[in-house]
């Protein structure tokens, strides 16, 4: 059976190092993130807490993704989670480095912190679009001194200038963290209703609901049904393929019914889970008998890479042929996959 | 039901932190009564609490942990407070304390009465689900 061309819709070279934690929120964030690590990685394959608490370097990250799993391309999302992490958790510098070094393997979503002053937001975004960003990643809530602040995707003052700038650069993909509160934040920033107006006002742009499936499933389904340019990117929610397969089947059923197989995007959340663990889980996942939404080789390939490729105008056959010559593919074809975490373990701690 | 040995003030603190989902459903049930707390260790002025949740990936994990830490901090007698998720202890209804469990069952029966589903809900209660 031939493998699908896998594009990981969201993966991160995280900085989980202790010195990067911002107060109690950072500590809780790390504890919660780490608590899932031994659950989703098979016994014996989890990193120790000491190994896990590292500042992932871009090179060891990309080698983990491409030499230790059958992932073919990575959508690397930078993150502006400054309320929990001093550097925001995944810096734009890491994303830019990866994009510059491996342009055919990496789709880079630069993050913009829309809580900043507008001129600074746009200036920084412009710099990162100049550096080759393929998309924009946004976080609509933050937690500061015991209070939650949120902005909305339908804000003409805050959000629309960002979309307009991206448009001017020909960048058509915006991914927004929704449906999963991070930190003790209020849930209003996690609502998805504000994406509707953005999708209507910017019909030539695509809007991805990242973490689709955790909350507001019915509302998300309505958006998938109603808007040709809204997508469900199931980062972390796709781990239900491992943690709770019946729940995953229910989510897939809802989203496939609402938007078809073309609206769901695979995302592993690696390198918290090892990427191959999630590739394996989704490759083996079957919808329940009797479901009208069985995953065939073709529809599975859409979810695991075809859909994101389409959003970014990537010709999969041409890209596959091009990548066949690069060092990652040559290594995989000659040696098979490396054992999980080989690449990070051969690096020195926090190198 | 858990067999936690807790200092009175810690018990009171944990009993003040309400489960957000049940609260939204109209039930005031604490994380302690619901049986979410799996371990509490006090040592040398520090306290560490392990908590599970009713489902893996609960969206309110951060919020509940922060609420527990806030409440324990208000006791003013701990140097360090650490509340960590512990998914190794799966939550089951049997972990609930008897009083809250009965209150929840009563609420379910009342709701079932309004919906005409008494027999079905009684069957769930009888089988401990």
C-alpha cells in the first residue's frame, strides 16, 4: 500500500525549557502539556521530563519530523504565547530559519501578537512576510495579571489590517487558535462565531480553526458548511485517534458531514507527541461500520496532506518528485525511519 | 470514592473549587466531591496535589488547576503549591463522594422527569453510571 503524502498541519519546535517559563501560568502550561506526553507516546517511547523540558532547536526538530516519521512536509506555526513563555513558546526566528533552510519541506505560519500596538504588529508582520512566511498564526486571548483579554477576528481595527497586509503579500492562509482555552482564560475568545465575518469579508483567504473539535463543534460544523474558505485544523483534537477513538469518529463524522473530506486538516502537535505516533494512529483509524464517511485511501490522503497542499497551491506530484532527491528522502529510502527521539537525544541538552 | 487524608483547611479549600461543567449544568459540585483529586501530599510546608479529569483533554484543565492553586494559596501556610494533572488515574463515577453523588442523581432524576426519561436514567443510576 502506498503511503499518502503527509503534510503535518501544525507542528512546533517548542521551547519548554524551565528558564522560558513565565510565572505560575508558564509552570501550569508546561505541566499540562507534559501530562499528555506519556499518554500519547507508547510506553517506553516517552521522553523523560528532563529530556522533554528543552528548547527545541530547528535542526533537531526538522530531523525528528522528517527522519523519524513519514511526514513529508511540516506546517511550522510560530506562537505568541507571551503570557506563559518569555519567548512566546515558538519564536518567529525558528520558523524563519526553517523556511529559509528547507523551503520545500516547510510551510511557515508566522505569528503576530495582535495585543501589541497596531503599527508594531504590522511592521513585525511585514518583516516576517518578507522573510518568506506562508501564513499567519493568531491567538485571540491572553491572560494578564488574573484577567483575560480577547480580540475578535471580525474586528476591522485589530484583525482586518492584518488580513489586508497578508493579502498584499499574496499570503492567503490565516490560522487562528480557537476552541481550546489555554490558561485560565475566559472562553469568549475561544468562540468561533467571529470567523464568519472575516471569511465573508476576505473571500479569497482561507481561515483555519486550529484545535477544531474541542469546543463549539456544532458552531464549527456550521462554519464549515456555510463558508467555502473555513477549515478545521485538528491540532491536539486529532490525538483522540489515540486517546478516545469513538470520540474522534464522532468529530470526524460531524466535520465530514458538514464540509466534506476537503475541510479537515491533519495536525499532530508534534513534537509533544512523536510525529510518527500520530501518523500511525490516523493511518490506522477507521470510521465505525455503517458510517457514511468511511476513510478511503483518497479521502485519507486529503486529510493528511492534500487539503493543506491545495490551500497553499502546492502541486503534490511535482513536490513529491522534487523532494525525492533531497537528503531527508534519500536517508529514509536508504535507512528507513530512525528510532523515535534519535535526533534530539544525539543533540546536547538545550544545544 | 477516594480515601484521601486531608487537613481540615485543605479539605475545605478543595471543596470550594467547583467543577465548571457541572456548574454550567446547574450542579454545584466541588472537585473533591466529584472525586477528581487523586493525591495530596504535604511536606515541609509545601503541598502537591494530583488531579484527574472526567475526560482526557478536558478544556478546563488550566482553569481548574489555577483555581485550586489560588484557593490553597489563600490558606497562607504553604511555601510552594503545585497542582498537576495526573491522567494515570482514570475518573469513574465511583470516585465521587456519597453526598455529591446522591445530589447529582437526584438532579438527574428531576431532569429525566421533565423529559419523560425516568426509566432510562434510573437504569443508569442503578448500574452506577
